[in-house]
């Protein structure tokens, strides 16, 4: 063993006959060994490895990605875990495992043996008797991670399991790809599981594909599983427990005897449990099952009758299992667990039918036909042109059985590209021949592709009275290629004739070439254009005219001819059309050329000017900035302008040399696509709206000889009209007449509760005339101007003046009122009186007068509770308390001292913030 694991080559170890009493573990331990290892005894009856009840017997650890390990022809007995193998592929044959145990278990699983692979596992012709496994299974533990597992013709008797798993065998597939498990022709008799983990107990055999992914297959065929027990409650099953964890998997249970198996405490019948919570496909046919739990997908011919077995689990005369199976069940072997031939006629009806279970009862061999078909598939290796036929391929039908074979039909699945007929070296007389035992005859299959394609498939089906293979399918495949065919080509495939004047003019001729690029003669049967009014076709035009086509024009391979097409539009607009060439090209019977052209009018100028120019509001006796008016020629001919003038020229002034591209005079000539500019200025001499027209006259614009540009503007006085108080108290007048060139806009009267105002610092008092907001324009940036505000009534003495800014209300404490209705504001552009604080030539101012006297606000710090009082005024945290709700957040009030003249009496100005936040 030591030499084998280190020599880097395939190894065979032959063990001579004899009994070997072991005192230490036989070990082959080389996970990197990628070679095969075979350990072979002289036979299970004569080559015996004995662990003496104290020693593990054989452990093999080879490469799980490449190594193959085979063990055969030996008996393993009295060991602590008789055999443990890890490899890529494992084969265990014709061996016995007697009286082995894995107690104490440590990390070992399985009493008789443990096999762990990442490929294929085969266990065949082995006997597991009187083994004990505290972990895994009493007899055999298998775990396969990727591949196929076959357990066939094995005997599991009197094995016992402890902690978990099964008494007889636990077989698992936990791989990440679709795997398969086949359990065929085995006997599980009187195995016991007394688990301390009750939910894991199975008496006979447990099969799990819980880790499998994809379309895995589990097959149990011709097994006899009787008198097994799981003695804890609850348990999984007494006889067989099957679990599959993939909805795309298939479970096939055919011809099994599952009877007399018990579980629980007290013991009750439990022969089969199907754990199909993922709903795989479960086929349950021709079984004798005492009791089962689960929901098969398909089931038929299942019975719960006593199978009448003797003490060795073999069928007795009169058993309902005799001749009651099906010869076509998955994986039915040609002999039973004892090597007896099957099927036999066990019930004397002259028909040989396989028995249910692992044993075939004594009976008579009935001669039956047996069909054989050669070859089993046909691939036509020579590519065949479309509509041509291949040489026939011969198919031989043979009868290898002992009775006459009757072929009942030979057919093709579709017959589109293939045909079948009698013929060949030993032609069948017809397509339903009778073939004597040992005889044969032949038929022929021919491939005639109708399309160009690879792997054109069909199936030859042969039906007969062969009892186990009544239908034989022979897959057919071949490639169809193109034969000699014409192939039309037109060049170009599209023509754009561009712009052509629609005055009877025509475009130049365009040549279209029609060619045959195929391997057979092309017959052109017609050439036409679908809009002959705007396109003219000359079939004889070009360097090699096609000419007229009597019924057809033949073009040999590589030949070509030409036609010409001319565009002569009948009007303005886009004209699409199709030139069609008809032929016998099988793929393209009509080849087309897309034609397009545009009919245009004769060249002409086209004047374009803006519809209007609005100069907005300009203070009387002031002048607006010049506005450019662009005169454009969007036509395709030079534009002659004969006059550019104002209609009235009273409040608007025209500068013919102004703008970014001056016209330079009143009669410019403007090129096609060009433009020039004049400038207009608005200078109102009085208050009101003014209109005028700039009129441009042309000499040669055909549809617009005269165009006008509407001019508009408004003359503003520097005194605004009256604005109505938001409280309804009456009109309020604003006056900046002392400030030449200034004017008002955006004058608003608001309630003191208007949502656009920040309420921080607002007193709990009345603003009888509301809050006034206005903007003054025309201020020299940075200058100070005076504004007079006249209210509907005198302002009571003791009233207070509040500025309203983005930070909230703040008081001008120096404002004094003596009952006069007018007050004067000195406002500085960009100063504290200007809401935007920017010296930009405009002043925005927001303020209001409150009618009550008060003392200044006192308090300190954010979040303080401050209160001032006096003559009806009160503040708390800088917010009014009388008649309003507390705000859900704290506004930041500004406290800034301002310098301004603001009075309706002779009191000196002083200003103080209106509260704290």
C-alpha cells in the first residue's frame, strides 16, 4: 500500500487467498494521486480481512477529481468500520461485510463501509450482514457529489443503525449538477435502526437526493425490502424513505416488494415514505407495497397483498409477485439476485413476464423475439444540394431472439427530407416483414433536403412485437446545401435624385445594373417603376441596356445588363418610388431599388422679420436701449429692399446703421441666406401706451412685397397710481417725483399675516393699512432717494413703524407720528432699506405701521422666554402671543440699527429690532 500510494502510476494489488488478522489499519492516503488503484482478492469466500473486533480494516483516500478505486473479491469482518474509500470514481464488487461496527463512531460513518465520491459509484454483488453503524448506516453509507450511483444485486441482512441514517443502507447524492441513483435487484431483510435522533430513523434503506440540482433521476427496480424496523417514535420509515429536492427530478419505483416493514413505538406498518415536498415526477408501477405515504404523479398496478416470501426473502409458489411485473421497467436486469435468468413464465400462461422483486421464481423460458437495429443512428456525411438525393443508407433489422419477430410498421416522424424503402444487400419483402429467429433483412433510407440547413433531423421508427423493445427509434441527420441557383443583384439599391425644379426640368440619368451572381441562368421577367408620372424608365439605357423583355430576359451566371431612370417632378414636394425587377431567383423573386427626389420651386427671395418688438415701460422723457430688428432673406435668390421706414416716427426713432450687422441704408441688397440689422429706440413724451410699425418694402419677394414689425411701449410717470390697502382702509399714494427718472413697479398691499412674510418679531398689534411692498427703478446705483407715502387717514400718535425683511419684523423706534396721513422714507440703493441689499439701480422696500405704543423687546439668547408689554403689545420668544398660535419653529429676528429719515413729525429718527429669537 505504501508503495502504491507513492509511485505515481496505476496500481493493482492482488490479495492472495487466506485469512488476514489485522492489528493496524491498511491505509492508502494520497489525495493528489490521480491514478487508478485496484485491490482484488481471490474471492470473498477465500480472501478474508479480519479486524479482530478492534481495528479498522481498509482506508483509501485518493484524488476526488481524477482517481478511480476498485475493490473486489474479499470479505471484511470484525472491523471498526470495515472499508472507507474517497475517490473520483469507486467500484465495489463481489465482497462481503460481516460483523463490522463503527462504534465508537468518532467521525466515521457506516458500519460495513463508507464510500465518498465526486463521480460514479458502483456497488454490485456484495453482502452486508450483521454490521452495526452508530453514525450513517449499519450496512453501507454512500455519498456521491457529482455523477451516477448504481447499487445492484446486493444482500443487506440483520444490519443495525444507531444515531441516525438507516439500518441497511443510506445512499445520498448531494452534488451541484443533475445526478442519478439506481437501486436495482437488492434484498434488504431484517435491518434495524434504533436512532437516538428519532426523526432520522429508517429501518431498510434511506435515499436522499436533497442536494441534487436539475433533472436528477432516482430509480428503484426489482428490490425486495421486507421485515425492516425503525424502533423510535417518530421515525422516517420502516422500509424505504425517499427524498428528492428538485421539482425537475424524476423518481421511478417499479417492480419492488416493500412489505412487513415497521416503525415507531409501538411499531406500526411503514413500508414506503415519499418525501416529495418539491413535487418531482413520481412514477409508481407494478409494486407490492403494504403501506406507503406520499403522492405519486403516475401510478398503476400496485398491490398491498402479502408477497408470500420464504425465510430467505425468495418467492414461494402462488405469490402475487410472480409474472406480475413489467418487462420494460427501468433497469430490469437479465438475471435475478441469485443469477437465475429472467423473465420466466412462472404462472404457466406461456408468456414470460418478470416477477416483482429481486427474485425470479422458478418457471419456463418462453421463446420470444428480440429486435436489433443496425446502425442505431444515421448521419449522412456528404452534404446534399437542395432537392438532390443522397445515396441510400442501409439499415439492418435483425431478430436475435428465439421466436419469430413480426415488424408491424416502419415510418418516418415527418418524412419531409427523408424517405424509406425496401432495398439493400438483403432487402426486406416489405415495410412490415416477418423475420425468423436469427434472421435479418434490410431497408434503405434516402436523404433529399428541401432547405439549406445543417443537422436536418428526422426519426426512423420501427415497431414490432418484441415484448421488451416494441419500438426502436433511429435518429437521422444530414446537411442540406444550396445547389445551382440563380441569384439576382441590383446596383445601386437606392437612388436619391436630390432637388429638381418642377418646371419641366429633368435630373441626369441614373444607371441601374441588373446582374446574375448565382450559379444558374437568371430569367428576368419584368422591370418597372411604380410612379411613371415623376420617374422615367429606359430599359435600354446605360452602357449595356437590358432592352425590352418579350416574356423573359435570360442572364447567364456573371452576366448583367443596365437600365436608366430619370426624375422629372410634376410639382413641388418629395416623391418616393420603387423600381422593381422580377425574376426566377428563388430567394428574391422581386428585387427593388428605392427612388426618391424632391420637386422644388424656381429660385426666389423670401423676406423674414420678427413680428413685433416690445420696448416695455420707459419713464417719460427718457430713452430705451436700442433694439435690433433683423431683416433676413430665407429664400434662394438675392433680395432687393427698396424702403425701411417707421410709419409714424413720433415716439420711436429708426437708426438704419444700427445693430450687430447694419443694413447701412434704406435700400440694402441681402444675399440668399443672409441678413442685416437696423436699430429702433423708444422715447415716450407722455404717459400711456404707444404703437408704431417698422415697414420694409421689397422689389422682388414674390409673396411678401411689404412686411411690418409691430412696435409697442409704455410711457410711465414717476408717480404711481393709488394702491388699495389690503385691509380695506382706502387708497395709499406713493410719490418719488423729487427723484427724476425713477418709477415704481410691483406695488403690493399685504395683510400682516400674509404667508410670504417671515413672522419673526411681529408685534401682537393691528396694522390698519396692512403691509406695503414696492420696487423703485431708475435709481443711480448706490444713491439715496426720498419716497412720500400718503395713507387714507392720519396716523395716530404713538403708532410704531416696522420694516419687514427676510429675517422678520424690526422696528424703527425713531419714527414719530402726530396724526398726519403722510410719512417720508429716505431709501438707499444697496443699503439696509433695500431688501436685496445690492446697489443695482433698484430698491425693494417692505414696511407697515402698527397702531399702538409699546416698550422695546427685551430678552437674551436662543430659546429664551422673553416678554415685553405696554399698551396692548406683548412678545414671547420674538413671536406674537395675542390671538395667534405659537409657531412650530423659531424664526431668527434681525436686530439692526439703521440710519434714515423717516417721520411724519419733527422727531429724530432711531431704529431698534423688534424682538429676539
